[in-house]
C-alpha cells in the first residue's frame, strides 16, 4: 500500500512538473494538484445504491459537484446507471444539460424564479416546486405551451427552509386535482435537517410528517433522504434517495466514515528557509519561533480553500510526517513548520499533502471548525486537476 502511494506520489510530482514545463505560465504557477479519484466516486455510488436498495439513488451535483467538477461527476455516474441528477440552480442545470444524454433527468432543488420557467422548459429540466406561487407559474406555462411539464413538489417537514408549508397543503390538494392535467409530478420530496445525528428526535418527527404527506397525496414517487438519511435505514429511503457528500467521500454520519476518499490535494512548496528562535512568522507576527526552525511556504491559501481558521491549527503532510501550519494562513500561501523532516527533503516545487491518506476532508474540517461540505466547495481553481 505504502509503495503504491509513494509511486503514485512520484507520478503526480512528475505530472506536475511536466504540465508546468509543457503548458507554460498557467500550469507553471499551478498552486498544486487536485486529484479526483473518479472510480472511488463510482464505488461510493454503488455502495449507496446497495444500501438504499430497492430504493433508487440519484446524485446531487450542486455547486459543481461540491467543487469536484459537475460535468465529469455526472457523466461518470450516468454511465454507472444514475439517470437522476440534482443541482441547486437553473444555471447549473443549463451548464450540465449538454454534458448528459437526453434521458438524464436534471432537477433544480432551489426551484424557479419568476420569469425563468420558459428557459427551464426549453432545456427539458425539472424544477422542484417549493411554493404555491411556483406551482401556479409552472402550470401557467404548461397551459400556454399546451403540454404537460414535469416537476417535483417539495414539502417543508420541519426545516423551515424550502417547500410547501403545512398550512398550504389544502391549497395544494385543490391545485393537484385541477392542475395535474398540466403538471406531471415525478416525486413528492422533503429534506432532513438533522440526518447526520442519528439520535436526533427531529429525524423521527420529519419522517412522521412525511408519512402524513404520503397519506394525503398517495400514489406518487417519494424522496426524503440525503446521504446521512440513507444510513438512517430503509424507513427513510423512500422511492428515491438524494445523496451528495457521501459520493465525494464525506462522512454521512458523525461516526466512522464508510465511504472511500475521492479527493487528494497536494500543494507545491514555493520557498524553504531556516529562521532562528524569536522570529515572527506570517501576517501580524502572531507566531514567534521558540528555537531555530525550518519553514516551508506552500502555494495555497484561503483563496484556494485552505480556511483561514486553520491559522496555527492545521497541518500538511509529507511522506507521513506532520507539518504544522504556523502563523496565519494568507490569501495565496501558507507557512508550515518542516523541522521534523530531514534537511533538504523539501525543495522548490515539492508537493505536500493537504488532503489525502494522512488527512481526510473530515480531519481538515474538524481542525477548521467546519464541515467537509465547506472544505470541498471551497477548493479553489488555481490547482491543476487530475481525474483518475
Ligand atoms: C444538498 C442536498 C442534498 C444532498 O445532501 P448530502 O448531505 O450532501 O447528501 C439532498 N437534498 C437536498 C434538498 C439538498 O439540498
């Protein structure tokens, strides 16, 4: 395993140099390499599909597939048999449409703003209807076009974020009896607020609320679970589950992570130096060395998704050795203490691991006092990207 890893690292280092040499300034200045293991992503999809069976499993690829590249991810999962893809916004759906075959269904979680219905219908996209107003706007267009338009209807079961409120259900029921000639409802859905906490009573409350909706509106397809919801058990999977983070290797639950890691981030060293004890390091001089220290500056900072909250807290790794972040994370660079490494181990252009076998996205998120979702979606665009 170790030798596979180190030979992969050598290959990556070679690729990094090669790209830097071949393609000129853009790659020469790449902050590092973001590697997306697209086959691990596929296996995560398969694992979720097995777990949710006989429920179907869609893929949530909003926010550019949590920063990993929506087109690549959606195409790969489509080949794997995943024909139902969720994004958050109309523009995301429009960008994805040409990348996928016509039988891929693309759903827009945030629904439609007034005036965008025509665009949505023209691109053959499926809006999630979150209010009576959106329902009426979509129905009007269907009547005008003289054809049935597809939709998902979302209900608020306790998160108070999006969806038809409990006191609007009667109105919706009336609309459904008249309006279903015009709108083809593919699923009724809701979203769990606390699924990552399997002991939260909110899960049961939302499931019960959803059960009432199912009995009021029988005969449709239903969708409730996100990644964590799939692991709450079969009661939550319904007709269609909608995982996102678990596909990308994030932990669906707070406890042990059952998913395979998908992302590796290696960042280039751009300076190595030795400083005596008593030296201030980084902005504000908040870190002062206590003894002679070897430092390396790496080419990524908060603009690249290394959270500023990692100042003086997180670490990078080199061949298994922990290199603590010292001082404040800057916009384009971060300083790490490399005293634990042999002299000369790191040089200009060496790559150090920020996300990888030594440090998962969950580890980075914990150190930064955030969640893996924010780490992934924050990854910047100044890395070269390798899909393997
Ligand atoms: C983001 C989102 C998902 C996916 O959630 P994960 O926790 O990433 O699995 C599913 N459904 C809705 C409505 C969402 O907004």
